C-alpha cells in the first residue's frame, strides 16, 4: 500500500468519498488506481479496481478479493465489491460504474440485480456501455419483483431463541436487509476486529446463483476497503434461517479459516 496517494487514501478511509459530484474523469482514473491497490489476489495475482458513482453524489470504491485455501467460487470481483460497498452505505442508485478491466460474464449477470440495470453506464477501457450492450438476451427470473439490489424491502425476522449477545442481534439486523428474492434465505454476519471495529455483511443474491455475494464476503469486503484491513478478526457472528433449504455454513468456515482462526457463533431465525 506504499504507493497510494496519501491525500486520496485518507479521504477514502472508509472506502468511499462524499459530495463527489464534480469529480473529473482524470480524478476518477486516479481513484481507480487507488481502488486497485486494495485488491487481495493471492491466487491470480490479477488486481482490479472499480468505483461506483451514486445518485447521492458519493463515490464507492471496489477491489477484487480471493481467498487462499477456499473454493475459487468465493472470489469477489471488483465490480461486485464496489456495488456491495455502495449498498452497505445505503446508496439507492448507481448511475455509473468504472472498472479497470472489461467486466466478466459473472459481473454482467450480477449487475442485472440493480434496480436501474437498464440505465447504469459502465465505463471500461475508455469505452462506455449500457448493460444491454454487454449482456444481450440476459437470463432473468421474476422480472415483476419490482425491486432491485439497492432498493430491496427489509425482511421481518425473529430469533428462534432470544439472546443477550449483542453481536448476534446485530447479525440478525444485518440479515433483515439481505437481497434474497430467489431463495428467500437471508443471512447476516458481523466480524469483530481487534480494535473493536465491527463489520456487517448480508447476502446479495444473483438469479444465476453463482455470482451471489454471501454475507461473510460482504463483511470482509467492507473490512478490506477500510483502514482496519490489517487488523486481526476476533470473532464472527452469523444469523441464518433455521429452515433454509441451502446453507452457506461450510463456505463461511472455509473462507474464515483461510484468514484467521475464530470461533463462529450462529443465531437461528425464522420469518415473522
Ligand atoms: Zn467479474
């Protein structure tokens, strides 16, 4: 991280810039290079940076993440990283997505989940596209769901057994904002770092399943884009559906054990 622009890095302390409406294209190019340096790619050595421009005027960076020892399917791509970062900060619409490489098919499919997937402008390698240019005849499920990744309605969830554990309660709260229109299987995750800083994650599904970003990857992304990225993770707390037809538990364990040894605690919930 030595070569990061110190002023820009300081401004990007939590992975985003506020009031950035007047950011020029040359400044975007600089932000992309900074974003790229947040990439963690121990398997491919291939580093990608992205940034998403929010309708609010905020800019959210993204970078790819790979996990040694975990399945390749756990990899997070830079475009997904930026979109999930915006989502976790409460952004309601992304107008533009800039990326240092052409988006792969996996990311094009994930972009389909945005509420404004038909209007978002995608900028890569000095060209600008609409998603329909990059993904004609797209695979779509339930086009009448009337919401997308950035404007999903909250789920009403209730713990099976009450708990005094504040981190489990936070994980339940995170799960309530999952975007899971295809499996209705929300999950929340809270990672606790050595400074006491907490990172929250929740599931962002794709209709094609594989591009889905699960809750622990979502939380690890927020940690990686923050100034706490080097801190040890002390604990991982999850909240998951008691009757879920699928489970992320084994993948969660594989991903976390590739980074750190932590005890995983889980709260089970059901829909109210
Ligand atoms: Zn991709």
